[in-house]
């Protein structure tokens, strides 16, 4: 075997932002099957994502205009332009 074949690919790192009180524990459990998951509240979405993040998953209640606006303002910045996103509604 070559050295390349022996290397394991690094695990994905995802950011799960939730406005739910349980911080979307069921969703976090599912996502852990594909990578490492950092869970935060939607209010804690950083201004700039960490360099080693593969993407962001947002679990949000659309009935909360404040949450929607907060997430929209954070994720439409240049820092998140290339970041893959998945919204769970």
C-alpha cells in the first residue's frame, strides 16, 4: 500500500446553530455520524466562521422574526459567502 492509501481523511467539523432550548440534541446526534459537531445558539453564531468548519446547519423556528433576522444578518456577510449551509425548519 502507498502512504496515500494509509492516510485517513480528516473528520468534517460542522457548526449546528439552534434557537431551540434543547439545542437540537436529536439533530446533533444524527450529524455526529458524519463529523464533529459544535452546537451553539443562533445568537452565538460568530461573526467569522472558524477555518476548519465544513459547513453550518441552522435549526430555526420561522415563527420567530427576531431569530430569522439575526441568522440572516450573520450569514449574509462576506465571511460566510463560501460556507455551505443547511437550514432545518
